[in-house]
C-alpha cells in the first residue's frame, strides 16, 4: 500500500508522528526558555517557598565554548554544589554554609532562612555535557562547556 | 518628561572640593566602593538628585526614606552615589546637570570610581587599578599614586560622558577603573579602587572590612547587579572589550 510520493502507509504515519513529536519538543523548549531566561527582571531572585536564591551568572559565549561564571557567596566548598548538564541546559544547586537571612528586609522576607541556590540555565548553543569542566574558587563557580558544533577546517588553495 | 535637579538639603560652602562619583556599572565597583567610603569616613548626607528616569522608586534604610541618588560630604570631599541603575536614555541629562554642579563647586578634582570588565578576573588575586585623565597635567597624580594610565581602549557609559564634559568645561577629572567582573558584584575590585583613591587624595580608608564582608556585599547586591547588567547591555558596554582603531 503506497500513499503520497510513493511512501507506504506506515512510512507516512511514522513521518506524521515524528512531526508531532518535533512540534511538542519545540513547545517544551519554548516553555523552558521562558522559564529559564537569563535575566528575567520581573521575577524576584528568590523563592520563599523553597527557601532558595537564584545565583547571578556571567556568560562568555566564545567560538568553541561557553563559559559560565556563577556567583555563589556563602557557599563554602565544591562538595556542596550539584551541577547537571544536558546538551541545552545547565542546572545548578548549591548549599549555603549557613542559613542566610536578609535582616530588616520587607515584611515576610526578613523571616526567611535561605538555604540553597538554584537555577536552570538555557544555553545559547548546544554543548557536549560529558566534556564540561568546572572549578570553584572564592565562592565563584566557573563552568567551561565545549560547544557541540565546532568549526571545520577549510583547505586554502 | 521632567528635569534632573540637584537638591542640596544642607548647604555646605566648601572651596575647591574633591568630588567622588560612584555609579552602578561593571561589577558595581563604583557603588560598592562609595558605600564603603561613606561608612568609613562617616560622611553626612547633604543632598540628592531628582531624576525623571529612575522610576517611581524610593529606598528605605533603617526605616528612613532615602533617595536612590544621594550626595554626601565630609571635610573637603563631596561624594555622589547611586543605588539605582541609570538607563541610557537618562544619562545625557544627568551628566549635563552633574557637570554644571561640579563647575559651580569649582572642584579641584573629580574622581570617578568604577570597574573594567576583565574576562580572566577569576584568576586575578589583586585587581589592578587604571586611570583615565581629562587633561595631561593630571598624569603626575597617577604616577605619584602608582596608578597605570590606560593607554588605548574604548569607554562606554556615564564616565565617558562625564570625561567629555570635563574636557569641555575644563575641570580636572580622573576615572579610576579596576579590573573586575562585568555582571557579578566585585568587592575585591572596589577595594583596589579605594586603595588608589587613598593614594591620590590622602585618605586612609582601610579595606580589610570590605574584603572580610565580601560575601555579604555580593549576596546583597544581586538585584542591583541584575538591573545594572540589563542597562549595560542596552548601552553597548560590551564594546569596551573591542579593539580600538589604530592611528599609524
């Protein structure tokens, strides 16, 4: 049994199914992008319910790698940091050395003991998570993420 | 849109004052160093700057209402510090008004405190401080203080505009800029700037406490840094990392 362009019925079904999955993935990506954009000014940098803070990030997008500098004041050692990477995202969780309270700030905020940093970062380009490297010094985490697509050498005649 | 107004709540007639300026920029170096100088020298609040562009914002400090951009004074030093990121569309009118005020004060020296975005900042233990001067005779001041003059580069932001005004109006101005993070608050860089300022105007501000409390400063500066990053992006601050054209 053949359909359009000489494809079998099952090939057509498979193609349509793949298209639906692609569209769904794109929608999920878009939602993730909205949820994890770099500097969402309208969102506070803290979450009272989860007692967590959003760390500041400086991004250097170089030709072959992306470098993230993540500011983690009050995080003492690398063992208190969890870092997960996919091809498109980096997620950080880190524990503060002691609960931090912003004395005198706001109405309810002054009563919150912030205990962790959390942030999911959508990367501007795909990376190779297995080759990612990180170093932690003076409360700043540097993450080097090699890009997936590297420039190919062109022969000059 | 309304005008920028400089309001002096306490009239202080000081002849030829030094005027220190710290605006939020790379690493919040200007703002962090000014906050620390105000505390260390026990400076008194003597005025503020009204601006139509800093949004309907007021600050509360220990229950007292405070303007976002304030003027402080101690002995022969005035200090202007902002706790709010100044949008590019407001810079021109603010700098013009500030320059007129400096002119009226007949300032003997204007010192602008800030940072220079430095990509390998994490590897730098003690950030170096560089100087940009509005007139050649100021190079001796830098030399005596051991501050290296910035030879080539591109400056973007309020200090570049204020230096231009300094040249036009003929008041002496120096921008003291230390190596810093761009989008992360940098108390270490602020300490280097204060040490350079000490050497230039003879103050004896110890930076130990600033360095000890660096984590506290960083965790409390996150929101201002985020807003400042947005403003710096809009004014094209990344151009400071570009190579300047060469005259051969």
